[in-house]
């Protein structure tokens, strides 16, 4: 996936399912970036998806399965 430059691309990126319980959009919101007016969009979307899938499947999903819903 190329660098995200348009709102439709960002919407599509946010809908990428990382695991059973998480989508990419769950990791895109940042109060700090909103405060400073910065876009919280990764420079390398493919790398972000790969790292996000690994984080979710190896750590976050087991936590959800053990303790119930969590919000990142």
C-alpha cells in the first residue's frame, strides 16, 4: 500500500482487520496529535499492518480472550 494521501485511502486503511478483535482504525486516534493538529498516519502502511497484526494476534487477542474487552 502506498503512502496515504486521501480520505478514502485513510478510510480503507482504517478498515484493515488486524485480528479477531482489532482493526487498524483502533490504533489511529491520538489526543496528542489532535491537540497539535498532526496527522496520525503511518509513513509505511504495509509495515504498520504487519506490525499491528503481530501485536494483536500475539499479545492483545490473548489478553482479550483471558480478561475480556480492552481498548487501546
